[in-house]
């Protein structure tokens, strides 16, 4: 077993750690080869942009200039006769072809309001309401696994990981950042402002600054690579979460999502490379609090909606498929939103049951309290 100094030197070199006491007593990874990484995208990722339903007759009519970003239909990565992947998700498409990437479209929460904060609380606490629990479903998941501990890669302690089960929090040490890093942070902030987003983008172009972060893929890619280092280390946690902000695309959505999805794609590539052979035991679940309106708004973006896509990746995932029911676009919720065809908790339950072997009764009663009506979705895990 690694001692404390070896553990820090191997995994964190130059980074700060907030650790629970006795880090050298981490669970024996040999007993739990399965890895789980939850990627939380805050701000409401547009599922119809990440996974466009190009085969739907009304898709182009309803989406306008958001329907086919870049070079149009030919630039997308087609998954089947109905769905495709955004042009920035090239590596995810490679995984799809290798049957290591899948999509569950039209996923929603019991909460159907349009508040980011309430929706994120509902997503993280795993209940049927924003104030339904003060602990997170991922913490309760770890609690169901004897001897396991979890890892949160974040500057704070998200609701998702709060609770009685032991969770380590890791965050990079603040250091010197160049103009590209600062530009990325400000671009994420300004993307939500209809008046400032376009002028700021033009200013970046005039200064020849591309706010993608250093090393390619931006901050999310680096954080996902760090998650891979932890998950593949001997005697380290096997369950982890990362998060990323800036997905609230009220303005200039095509430009913002081109960069944000590129970062997610790069993160998936780095994660897979870092995990090595452990990739075959890994399931990655990418979630967001809700979707966005089907139609475009006046600032070339979208507003808060209902259903979005859950993205799955890893060698343990039954990929090469778009899972679940699809409601289509002929009828919309409130005449504006994609209808939620499945409860997001059903997707999460399907992964936890079949990947981590958690009993359905425990999922219904403790991990996702009072959720018996949300049955686990079958066929997500090999």
C-alpha cells in the first residue's frame, strides 16, 4: 500500500488535496475493479445540440441556424437514421463505433421548473424535489459499497457527494495562468450575457486569443485526465465525480458549444488514455440539470428547457446505441421543450445496478429515496 507521501507524489504533483484522515486506508481496488466517473455539466447542456435528431422531419425547421453548426449535416457524426453527434465530438464518435459510447436521449428530472439552482439540487440529491434531501445520491451509492470511498474533483464540496460516506476532495493549486486561461474563464461568464458575449468574442479574435485553455480541450479535459490518474492508481477510490460550468447558452450557442463540447471530447480522450487497461472496467456518466428550448431565441441561443441527453462512455458500457424511448418533436412540452421520455434516475439506476451490483431495493429506498416508479433502464452495461 502506498504511504501518504508516495500517494501525493504519484497523483497530485503540485496540487493541493483536502483529505479525510488516514488516506492510506483507502479500499483495496482489487476487490472493486469497476470504476465509475460522473461528469456534471452545470448550466444545462443542450441535448439537441450535442446529439441532434437530424432525421426528425421538423428538426431543421424548429432549430433554425442551430440545427447544423459548422459545415451542415455532413459535418455531423451520424449514429443512426435519426441521431448524430455534434462535430466537436469526434473522439466520442470513435468510441461509439467501438461500442464504448452510448446516448440516452430525452431524459428529465421529477423537478420540471426552470431554475438552475433547484434543478441542480434535485439532480444531485437524487430525490423528487430540490429540498428532498441534504445528501447526494453519489455519496449514498458509496455508502452501499462496503469498504469503498469516493473522490470529488472540485474546489468546493458539491451536494452530489455530501453525506456520511467518506469522500475525498481534490482541487488543483491555483497558479499562474496565461491570457488564454483567463480568456476562457471570462468567455464562459460572458456567454450568458446577450449584450457582452458577441463584443467579447470579437475582441478575442482581434487579439488572436483562442480561449480553449492550455494543452488542448480546456479545463475540463485536464480535470478528467486527473480523474483517470486517481481511478487507475493502486488502492485509490473507484468512484469519482468532476464538474464543469459555462453550459448556459442563452447567446451565441453554436460558438460556445463548439468550444465546450470540444473540451468534453478531449477530456474523454485523455481519460481513456490515462486509465489504460482500467478503461474496460469503467463507466462514465455525463449529466446536466435540464435541457434547453427546441427553438432558437433572439440572441442565437436557447433558453431553459426540460429534457436533455445523458452520455455514457467506457469499456463497461453497452455502446454503439441510442438507448431509451424517443418522444419526437411533433409534440413539445409547453409548445417549446423536448418532452422527457425517461426519468434520469432510471438511467442512473441502470448503471448502478448493472455496473456496481447495487440491489434494486437499495436503489429505490436509499440511493434514490421513494423512487420505485423510476425503474432501472436495462441494457446500459455490458
